C-alpha cells in the first residue's frame, strides 16, 4: 500500500512563512530544525511553503522548539492603510509645509510623515529637536538643506539622511522649487487614538 501524503487545504491559514521567519530569526537552518525535531528537512520545507499541513502535535512541537506561541501563527496581522487624501494634516512647526501623518495615529513604534514643501518652506530659523531616538529624511523631489549645530547637508531627490532625533536641527528648501519629503521618526514622538 502506498502512503498518502496530506495536501494543504487551499482555504487553510498560511503558517509556513511565519514558521520560516521564526526559524531564520533565531539563526536556525532547516537542517538544524530537522535534527532538533526529528522531522525530515523535506517535510519541514513543504510546511514552510504551505504545501502540506502538519498535525497538531507536530505544530505544537515546532512552536515549542521555535519558542513561538501556537496562537501567533493564526493571529490576524494588524494591517492599516492610510490614503494620502485621507491622511490627517498635522503641524510640526514647518513654515509653508503641508504635512500629513501617513502612519496610523495609534502607532507608537514609528511615525511616517509626508511633507509637500513650497519653494520657501523651512523648519524655522532656530534649531529644534524631536523627542525620538532616530529621524530619517528622504527627499522625493526637490532640494532640501538640513542644518545642524556644526554643519549643513544638502539633499537632492533620492537622497536620505539619518540622524539622532535629539540632535538640534532645522531645514529649508533650496533652489526656488517645491520639494516633497518623507520623514520617518522612531519611536513616534506622540500618538493618539485611531
């Protein structure tokens, strides 16, 4: 009698990518996981590609080895879409800047801001800081100069600048043209209800 291999249910929740991510984040190879669990590399590979469904006992065993709660495999990810047209306008002190919050208000790990800057836009004549660990400025269009206490750096379209959030700085648009920039702030200096 020939063994029948279980096939994955087309409607089943895909868990393979989550298992693979847990394994690789711990630096485990497929071979190491196979050796630890006593399962074959081929079987584990098929599970990670969602080509077969493991039994409950096997799933519990994999989760124990990977220090992963079984429920985490089936939890819905918190995915939130923010459209530019619906993004709330905010004012972080920029002059002649249309600033929009592109990350959800409730997100406290990171903030994404998109700023449409007029040709004479600036962050003020005085240096300022933001209460965060890290800021990243990515210039999508135009030219923007960022001034720090000891230097100024000019960024063109496509350039990005990363610096400590508590570093005193300000910015201004160069060249008499408008600019579009994206700011990433980690963690979010403030958050509100969704």
